C-alpha cells in the first residue's frame, strides 16, 4: 500500500512540474516559412493596386502557414484598420497584430511610423508617442520624424516638451515659419497669449521685412481681438510687398468680421485684380464671395462686375469662364452659361466634361438643334463617348423626330459592350419610348419586354412599360406590379411615383391615385406631374383644385393646347 502511495506521489510531482512549463513554441519548417514568404510577396502586388480585400485574403493564408512572421502580422493589422466598414474591435485587433512587429523590429521606419499614426488616429496617443521616441532614438537626424515627435507631444498635452522639440529642430535644421506655427498652436492650446506673441516676435525680428511674417503677426493679433495692432502689421506687409494679393484677402476677412460690407467688397476686388495673386487663389476668393451673395439672394450686378474684371485680366483662362458659366447656370441664365462655357472650350477643346455640360445646357435651354450640333462637335474630340450619342437620341426624341432617335439608339446599341446588360436595357427602353410615340404598339412592347429580359431589375424599363400600359388601359394588373417594382428600386423618384398613381387612375381607383400623385408633386412640380395631379383631383370631385393645378402646369408649358382646353373650357373630361 505504501508502495502505491509512493508511486502516486512521484506521478503527481511529475504532473505538477509539467503544468508549470510553458507550451513549446510552434516550430515552422523552413519550407513553410518560404511558402508563407512567397504568398506574402504575391499579396504585395494587390496592395500596390489598393485591393486590400485580396491583399488581406492572401495575408491570412500566409499567416495560417507561418504565424511567427511578424511582417505578415503587421500588414494583416494594417488591412483590418483600412478595410471598408471596419469596426472598433477590428481596429484594436489590427493594432495588436501590428504591435507584434513593432516589438520585434522597432527600427523599421515605415512600419513603426504607420503604427504610430494608427495609434494616434485610434485614440492611443501615449503608444504613438512611445513608438516615435524609439524611432527617433535610432534615427536622430531625420527631420520628418522630429516633426512627428513634436506633434505627438502636442497631442498628448505635453506642450512644453513639444515646444522643446521644435526648438531642437530649429537648432539642427534651421528656423522656419512651420516651426513657429507649431509652437503657436501649443501656446494657444495653453491659452498663453504672451508666449504666442513673443514667439511670433522672435521670428519677425529675424526678418522684419518679410511680408509673410508680418501677415502671420497680423493674423495673430486679430485672433486675440487686437484689431489696431493687426492692421499695423498688415500695413507693414503691404509696404514691403504692395502687389501681394494675399494681403487683400486678409484685409477683406477683417472687414467682413467687422461688418463693413463696402470695404470688404473693395478688398475682394483688389485681390482679384492683384497681379501677384495666382488664378487659383483668385477663383477661390471669388467662389467664396459668390456663395455668400447667393446665400443672401443678392441679384445685383456686383458678381458679374467681378467676373468682368477677372476676365479682362486673364482673358484666356478656361477655369474663369467655366466658373462664370456655372454661376450663370445657378441663375438659370442658360444662354449666358452657354456663351461662357463656349469660351472655355475654345481654350480647352479636349475637355470632355465641358462638352457634355454644353450639350446639357442647350437641352435645358430647349435648343435641341444646337445641342445636336454641339454633340457632333464634341464627338470629334471624344468619338467613343456613348453619353454624347445618347444626348443626340434624346434631342431627336424631344424634337419629335422619333425615327432619327431610333436610328441613333440602334447605333449606340451596336457600340455598347455586349456584357453591359443594364446599359443595353436602357438603350432598348429608349427605343421602346420612341416606338410608343410613333403609335407602333407592337414594336414598343417588343422593346420593353426585350429590355426586361436583359435586365429584369431595370427600373426605367419597368416604369416606362407600366406607364405605356396605363396610358392604353391595357394589362393594368401587370402595369401595377411593374410600377411597384420600379418604385422598390428607386423609391424617391417622382416620375416613378407618378406612374404608380397613373396606373391607379387607369384602374379608376381615384383615392389611391390621389395619395400617390400628392407624394410625387411634393418631390417635383414638373408640369407633366401637375397636369396629372389636376386630372386625378377632377375625378376625386375636387374640380376647383384640379383647375388650379392645370393652371400651374400651363405656366411652364404655355403652348400646350390640351392644358389650355382643360383650363379654359373645363369640359375635357365631360365630353
């Protein structure tokens, strides 16, 4: 019995000793290490193409083969952080994977820098700072690392150490406005106005006639509400560089804050005519001014006058004419917008977007022959642009030249990629619409059905086919199903809601029709929708309201004889 106890004690001691040992590290064969490295190298190709999903998939495979390779772990972590729709948990998991490599090889410049940035962005500034300090110890003469370190100290709230790092940078690499800017941010974070002003004075004393330094000092005084001192330094800046356009911008901002609109506009004008201010800066100034005036619903000539002054100075600058065209478009001055865009295209005739916008502007101006002419000109520079051909087809449709529209759609269809079923269905739907206008019911139906065979979820084909049937009071249950499906795919489309209402109108369900047409008109008061609204109101015995909607529709379509008859005689539906 004692012998058995003795044996048992020996076993227990052995088990206890085994329990105290750590599990042996996983041994990866040399072949698996090489295999994982090869897969890792293949993964890098996807990284270069910004395909992080494929990159991550290959990394995961490599990691399964060799989990000891910290470089693979690092890039897996990077993917988790960069992936679309990433979560906080994934980001933390990613940081943990990256940390393995950082702990193993903190001297790796790129990886440690990225690890530090990721920690800073994800709310771990202390870890970001630790990584940068280690990296700086190994790379004491790299300016970009020193700057990152100063910024990291600032993010952790250690503004004094951040300023000390900036001073060290100035000693090693020379003083610069960027160093002063960093220190100024620190002083302002500490609410230390004296320190901020002294720092700016220190820099200004080194180059008292530097206009940029004087502008910076002026801005700082303005920040602290010391307007007189701010103007003193901006005057000095202008004394040293009288043609510096940036000075006018600073003055303009001061006057704007003071509520002096006359002086503000004068400085804007001065900025736009300043020779030393580059065109992009001038356009930025003008765009900001335009937004302010549009917000105030200002319809005076002041913006046009500024454009005129700018064009006189830079007559061949396409960007100015383009911005002027966009401004005139917001005023619905389509002819003026077309003229300015024409000047822009004269300067830059290969601008594909400009040509497209020119076509659209002519269509909005109801000048369809001109839109076709512009499209033909644009196609000389962009012969494969299918959108331009489609605009031409649309113009022929609006001009009621349905045969030419169909010819153009057939040409577009032949040019379209056979695998692009959605686009092909759109084109055939357009052909169906043209055949519908020609009263060729058989071919119209063939086109709509063919479009839906190509792309059963094509909302345009579903909607247009449903409307076609509703107009003819044919297969109304089928029309209702298709209209409902179109709305499912595009629930906010006012025209689709109108079609759904019109199907119920054709089915004589006037209550439902009224419900949906009201929803459509809330989204868009197109004259076509307003006419339908009036029709549906009439059959809901709201005849005065019906005439009111027909009248509104007639305001935007005064030549519509049917609308004239509905408004004037009020007998259209009584005959």
